[in-house]
C-alpha cells in the first residue's frame, strides 16, 4: 500500500521576506542565464582558444534556452572583435574555368567592383574614339599606301615580263590574273591558236609556261606581302589599344598597388582587352541582330566584371550567423547556371556564397538535428573544417548526376568557430559512432535543466523574472507583502 505524500514534498514555499523590493522594476537586469555558469565558461573557453578542432557542441534539453544564450553570448563577444575581410571572385583570363578569389579589407570590395565597372564603361567610349581619331587613320593609311605601292610594283614587273613573253595580261579587282598569247601584237583567238602548228607553237607554249611561273611567283609575293601587311596592321592596332588602355588601367593599378593579386589581375585584364579590342568597337545593335539576341552578344563584357562575393562595408565586427536551413548549398555556396540558346552555361559572376562564407572570420551556429537530417551537409561541414578552406563544389558534379561543364573556383581560407546546438543524445551518438566528431568538436557546453534551490538562486530567479518582464515590456511583478499592505 502506498503511503500518502506530505504536503511539504509537493509544494515548496518561498519565504517572501528574502525579497527587499517593491516591484521587479527595482531589480537589476540579469546579464547571464540563471545556473548556466559552467556552460558559459565552456563556450568562453572554446571561442578563445585558437587551435584546430576547438569547435563547440552546446547540449541540453529542449526549451532550456541554449540557443538564445549561445547567440547572445557570441554577439556580445563578436562586438569587440575586428571584422573579417571582403572577398571577390574575378575572371581567370588564362583559364575561365578557374575563377580567382581576391581578398580585400572590410569595406574595400564594393568600391573596387564599382571602379572596375566604371573602367569598362570608360573603355567602351574611349576605344572607339581612339580608332576614329585622325592620328590613327593617318597612321593606318601610311601602312595601306605602303602595301599598295609594293603590290603595284609587283604587278608592274609582271606587265613588263608579259611584253617580253608576247603575252597580254589582265588583272581583276580580286587580283586574279589571266593572260593570252600575242602574235605581232594581236591577241589570238582559241581557233587561231589551235591552227598554229610545229615549232612556232612550241615556242609560244614555252613562253606561256615561263610567264605562268613568273605569275605564280608574283602572286606568292602578293600573298606574303598581304600577310605582312595584316600583321603590321594588327601590331598597329595592338599598339594603339595598349597605349589607350594602359594609361586608364594604370590609374586603378596605382590605387591598389599594395595588393599583388589585384595588380596581377589588372595586368592580365589589360592583355585580354588588347586581344579582344574588337568587342569594344562593334556594338550588337550595329550587327543587325534580333532584339532577343542582344543580351547574348553583350556578354563578352561580363568577363571584366567583379563578383562582389562577401562584403562588409556596413559591418566592423566579427559576424555571428545562424543558418536555419543547413542544406549543402546553403552551407558552402553554389554555382548557378542559366539557360542560353538551349544550353546550360555559367561563369564566375554566378558563384554565390553560403553560410560558412558569411560567417568566415566569426561564428556559425547550427542546429545539430537539422544538420544531420540534410543529405551530405554534415560530411561537407567536417570536410571544410578539416581542410580549413572553402571550396565550392557541385553535388551534381561530385556524384556524376549530370555532365554539365562547371567551374572550379579558387578556395577561400577558412577561419571560423562552429557551434552545434542540440540534445544530449545527439552529442553522445556522434561522440561514440563518429571518430571525426571528437576531433572537430572538442568543447562541450552542457546546459543544466536543474539548479540548486537556495536563497542566492531564489534572488537570481526574481531578477530573471524582472528581466523577462522588462525585455518584453510586460507589467512588473509586485512583492506579495507590499501588495497586501
């Protein structure tokens, strides 16, 4: 038979004489959660130690407030830490499948992107003007006249040889040469030539053969001369383009002289513009293209754009990011594709960041249960923490779901603290069944669901209630004895 419980077991009376306040408005705000000193010490330890693998697993029962406590603590700590770098992706002119990552101080990436956009717009106006200038036209005419004079001299020599070989030579506008034999200055018709017999005909054929050899040699010289002329014109165009482009790009180069990677990028960009100057001279609307194709033919200028990947122009402290949906691409970023002319295409401007990029240089908070439920997400998180770099890879490429050509962007160094928040059973399952887990999450912050009942904690509990009332703009609680009085 069960014995009845004493009322003292079922109900613990709180001695109101402990409280010296009239209302909870008089109490100081409680800065730290009640009874979680050990958990906060563990978080403080994990976030302050600069060693690999000291990421944090914050465990405790659901409803213990561990998530809000972690976020509040990290935001306070991050507020005194410097902001991380900005990152851009730019075209790799040597291999467009391997975009380059450029690191800049916080707030510098946006001005760099805008400056490069302005540079391209300036070149779109400047280069056509350079090639329409009188100095360029005069210099080009000198080359053309030289070519025409040398070509004319070759044909004049052939005309002289034609007279010596009793041949009438005709030159078409396309530089095609035809010739027929002459006898006493008279052009022979096919019938007249056929009627000639014997040694006389042999001599005529010999002269025709000799002259044909001279014509072939002359046309070969014209072809070589034309090649030389085209090379000289290309060299002239390159020289003119290089002079115009170098002075404009050099202004940008000087402003970013301390960044070696930007200087190298601008050097390659300058070479590429010189090679593709025709893109700046021919406008899509001048090509007679349908309007729906204009965007496609304007795309060559995209290779000079800057993909503003991560920008901190409005932030000067370390980031604290909570990713509510930690799927693979939300964690490590993605490479988007667009449909163009029936095919999937992509370029460096379609590289998008993930939560790890946004939190780089700071803190990333993830719900452990959600992370484990997303395919490949947990394994990918471990991979980047081990490698200490962020490499964006497509799952479709990695597992051969499709054969579409994609990009392999340059990886970005990773400096981050990851905090997993979850129940205790998840921690112990991972600890016992995943050998990598204990190497990557060496710090455990265990949130208590019980605290010792004593006078000190009762006073703290009253402060906690007052803090909640102030935070949510609720009415203050009144001391029971004061209320009765």
